């Protein structure tokens, strides 16, 4: 089947709606309720003692809101079902998720290998903050498994990647990454925010821990901050123990918004896959565009990998406009449907120039050194009609023709 005609499997949409839910809800409610509480009560001292000994019949019962919440827990169960993992944890943000996971797995003297094309805050945490606590790191070219293997030493404990990456949408051979690291007793952590569990499930390819910024596709409406860590029980429990201490918990109302957004995840992602491929092909044909990064294009350097491990290719397109920053600004400012904003994955189409937003603090030479062209534009398509998104992009292209 041709990649542009692929669609998420029906089962994915069903899991996104019903995975992990309890059919017996208070008051016979259909919708998930919000347990808006910071603390929990006990009937008497004997009831408390049973809970503290782990003898309580209610496995989801909690003592204090930092340790758990029934609303949060049901959404976590649905996320685990969708990722195909034993367990999952919700956090207050995507960065809360990935930093807590790394801190739970690493100690002073350990070594981390990180691919270079990644979210700037992830790289900043590894390079600037973990270093302060005695954790060393090596950064290698994205997708270069040979370089990764060469960087692994006796102190290496973790390999961190994204797939697709931000902002150039490199796709890492996840099965190859997992196998290479497992053979060397190195754990793997993959940020799959851009892929979503609809398009790719890294855990089924052997990856140890999967991270998402749930702010993006999972919640899908640009109205909540949240993050996810999913994986096997023994690793998730380590991360949970640290979350209890750091307090980077997801509050119940935010969890409820993530859960509600997930119910339409498969439908939204299918539309975004379709629209992004149409727009990427049009951009690739236009003489004002120097280069397009989108895994669904045959010209993309990782297209074969993407075809092998992804159902669809996602809703984000990165492209370089000829004429540098002035031309990129002109294209962006001419768009009327797409809004200028730093995020992605929501129902609205968003557009940004990374040199002006995400990497504004760097000088042009510094941006060039990490692959950020002055004319780079990142477009995250929403769920508007494909023809309307394409017409808006055409409006931008006409402004620089």
C-alpha cells in the first residue's frame, strides 16, 4: 500500500477512546470524572494500617495527591494501552517527564549519548544541567547508529533520541537503536511526540522508555501542559518514585483534558497525516523553497526508515525558504489561517521561524552550527480542511514568488 494512503488502524482509535477505562464509574457516569482533591481520607486507624501494609482491596486508592489521583491513573492506563507498554505516568509537562526519567535512571559518573537534532531544552538539560551533577555526555549525528555505538563506553547507561526529530524530522531506526543498545546493556529513551502512538510505537520495536509532550498531539487542543513516560513496570516504578519526590505531577483537571483530547487522537492524526503530505509535496515543487524536510517525501533521507516503522508521517513539515530570513518572514506574515506560535500538534495550524523564536538567543553563526538555517520555517498542520491549509500556504508562497 502506498504510504500516502495509509491510515491509522481502527483498533488504535478504539484504544484511544476506551483503553484503560473503568466501566463502573461513580453515579453511572459515561465520562471520566475529575477527582479534584489534594488528599484522601481513611475510615479509621485500622483502615490506614491496611493501606500502609498494602492490604487495601482498592489498588487505586491513594494517600496524598502527589502520589496519585484516580482521574490521572485512568488516563495513564489508557496511555499505556495505546503505547503497548506495562505502565505509563503523567507529568505536569513534557520536560517534567523527560528530565524526571533521566534523573531516575542516571547517577554521578554515568554517561549519556544524545543525537544532535533534538528539542533544544532536552539538549540543554543534558549538556548544562546533568553535567553539573557529574553525568557526562556525547552528542552524535542524528540517526547515525555507527556513531552512537562508537560513543558507547563502559560508563554509558542511556541513549536518548527523538523520532521524528525536532526540527528536521530525522527518523531513527528504532529497532536498530534498541538492539544495539541492549547488546551493550544501555537503556534507550525515545521522545515520540512528533510521531504519536498512532503513527509509531517505539516500545514495540524494543525501546525501553517512551516520552511524549502530551501538550501536543495527545491533548491536541493547545489548552493544557502535560507529559508522559511509558514503559515496562520496573522502569516506570523508578520514575514514579522520583515523581513522588520532585512533585512534577499532572493535576486532575489537566489529566482530564488530556484524556478527553485522546478520544479524537486517531481521527485528528489521520487528517494531519493527509494534509501534511499534500502540503509537503507542494512545497517541494515550488522554486522559492530550497529544501523540505518531511518523512513522507521520497526525497527525505530517512524515508525508507519512516516507511518501515511508521503508519503515517505526522503533521509537522520543516522547510527552508530561498532568500533567508526576510523571505521566511514574508511567507509567514502572508498566511492568514496559520497562526504564529511555538507549539505543534493541536487542531489549529501553526507556523514559526525557529531563528526568530526557538533559537533567537543564538547568533546566526551559532544557529548555523546546529543546523538552524535563517530561512527555516516549521509548519504544524491542524485539522482544518486540507484545501484550506494548502490555500493558506499558497498565499504565503505568492508573497515571495
